[in-house]
């Protein structure tokens, strides 16, 4: 593993409205990469406050894993340039780009020694992102929580490895230590793990959201592009609670991530989760989750 101080090859996935400074710090202290999407901080000023907390909390630890800053590159995110400037100012060890080209981030992040990973959902996106000089590609496969891909991890990793020799992060229904080891065998360097960390003490999720994750199974996941305009996986009961007919979802709307991030009420009852939701059976701290994952992973070596 090329990232330092990792207990396990896990990146706690950046989760919309769920990942904040407390989750990032706890993850890094537990020995995995902590991350958050910059739009989770509702203003640039709040984002800078978050970055101060993260960097100050982790500065005194020589054993903490690195943290990652997730930057939404879609043109609807009019804050992306200001957010990138803050990532540079606070020297984010890893910048993860999503929903757009990573090109404008690569040179400036590399200039201070940071790494750039790009979320990709298709072979074509992966090829284009690789050409920009990114350090890693996060392959978002079928089953991932929130915005999801459609490809099997078996096919995705194998084909990307034919043209990309950088780091690969594998995403999609990875919820236990056995799955982490399986991802390594497939050829990945790290895994994204998101849903597994929703029902944790440090998550920003509502208590009802955490409880629904604990009770849910893979059959409770609905894939739809109706909510954000991009295919995503959602908890069925939350869609019903939000007034949707899961058998007759509306047509996808326009993509506007900055507006969505600022409209908290819209998301109060609409909750994302991946197909690996059945891996969570109780509320835990992040440290407890990582300890359990470590034991499962070591048993596979």
C-alpha cells in the first residue's frame, strides 16, 4: 500500500450529507482514509472551518492515516473552483474528483505533493481520467451506495488494468473484511466503503436513517435516477416515506449538486445505501467497525 499509516486498505467513502469532520478524524485515527464531499459544508466559510478542524485534530498524530477531500467537478457546482483553492491551501493529501474531469485538479494538487483520484463509472470515463495524469481511479461498480455504476467489478478492474497502472480503488457493496481481500485479489489497491459507516456514532446521518440501515437487506435497495438525475441506490422505505411510488419513479430531473447540497429539507427522508447494506447489524463507533473489519480481513490472509 502506497498510502502511509493504513491499518486496512480502506477509504471511508465520501458520502453526501453524511461525512463530516468528526467522521474524517475518527476514520484517520482508526487507520483508514477519512473523506468528505466539499458540498457537505454548506458555504465556503464553513468548509474552511471544517478543514481547520481536520488538519488541527490530525496534526499531532504521527500514526493517523491521510484524509481526502472530495470535489464535485460537475458544472452545476459553481463552488468547485473556490473549494479546490481550499484543498490546496490546506494541502489535502488526497483530492477525489467526481462527476466531471479531474484535469484542473491534477497539476495544482501534484504541485504540493498531493494525490488525485477520480471517481469513474464506465470504461470510457476511466480512460479519459487516466489520460489527465491522475494517481488513481475509483471504480464505482454496480451495487455502490449513492451514485452508482452498472459494471461488474470483475469486468471493470480487468479492463482498466489493461491501460492504467496507477492505483485502483474498488467500490460497490463492499461491507466486510472478506470483500476487502477479494478486491485485492481482483487487482485493486484499496476499497471504498460507505454504507458500512452510515450507522456509526460519528456519522451525520439521522438516527432513523442509521436504524433503517441496520434493519435493511439488499432487497431493500432501489436504483433510480429520479432523485438527482444520476443513477443512484436508495433505501426503498425512505423513498416511500418521501412520497415516491418505487414501482413508478418519475423521470430524472436536471443535475444540480450545489442546489441539492443546500436543500437539506429535500433530503430529510431520502436516504442512499449500497447493496451491501446487510453487513451492518448494529450501531458502532468507527473504531469498532475498523476493528471488526480488521479481524475479518486477517482471517482471509
